[in-house]
């Protein structure tokens, strides 16, 4: 596997430092709705999930029924905050530009949100026409389901076994592994926490990087080694 068929990047917490921004908004909304939770708990336990899925898991855990309107309210507030506050993660532009294989983004955020964030940080040209949201694919199944990864590979003519995925969340890694893809964990965003790298490794990441400067050499090294060997 000297050259990957495809390199897939997650967006939130990988290309843009958005997980911490969203978690703060979501924590405030959920606490106001009767379930006290911190932003740290959201990104340590629920990073990579949609807000709807976070709500469903918290409902099962607490027996607190949340209003469905909370989802739309969260989307509105998070969008507003991201439009003003989202920043690129240091080194992401150089790392993406250095990837010579085809590139794509697979996210649980809406396509519209991914596009405005990538446009704001000047990464959109690298991924134009290659942005896939679990919310917008035919099955509508988001991570940790593998659907968005498999859909991207199918559309772009890539063999999942020859595809690398860069993910910052346990749920994202679970989805990529279920798709039969090779996964590199990333812990360089503002929401990273003690034990983050260990959690990603336990979820199935072959290796974990903290700095984007490590990406090219990591892909090159892993490409020389096949898990099937």
C-alpha cells in the first residue's frame, strides 16, 4: 500500500477547533433544561456524536425528557458561535496541502456547517465536492455507524482497506474501523484531555498524533505496513 486511495479527515476537532466551542454551548443548554453537565464531560464522553444523539443518550441515563425544540435551538446557537469564533487548528492547512492522495471530509455536522467553517479558515478549496455529512447521505446514519465513510469511499472509487481516516473522537474511530479503514488518531485540538490518546488507541487508532507536522511521515510509515501482513 505505497499510496492510499483516499485520505479522509474529520472536520470538528481535526481541521477546525470547533468541538470546544460547540460543547460549551450544548452544556449550557442541557444544564438549563435540567441536566447539569460540563463542556468537558461532553467532549470527553460524547465528542463525535450529533447533539440529537447526545440528548438521546442523556435521556436514557437520566430519565429527563428533553424538548425536541432544543435540537434546533442548539444548532442555531452553535452555528452563530462558530461563525464568529471557529479557528483553524495550527498546521492543518500545511498538512492537508501535503497529502498527495485524494482527500475528503466525513463529518457528523451538516454539510452547510462544514462548508462555512472550512471557508472561514480557507480550507474549502482542498475539499470542494468531497464533503460528506452523515446527516445528508441516503441512510442518514451518523458516526459511530460506518455509513458516511463507506459512502465517501464508494463515491470516490476508493477501497476502504486502502483508505486512511484522521479522527479525534472514539465514536469517529469506531465508525471508520467498522468501515474497514485505517485510522490515525488526532489530539491537537483545544478539547483534548488527559488520557485522550489512550482512549483513541483503545478505540482502534493504529497510532495517534498531536501535531499536524507528523501526518505525512505517519501516513508514509503506515502505508508500508499492511494490517493483513
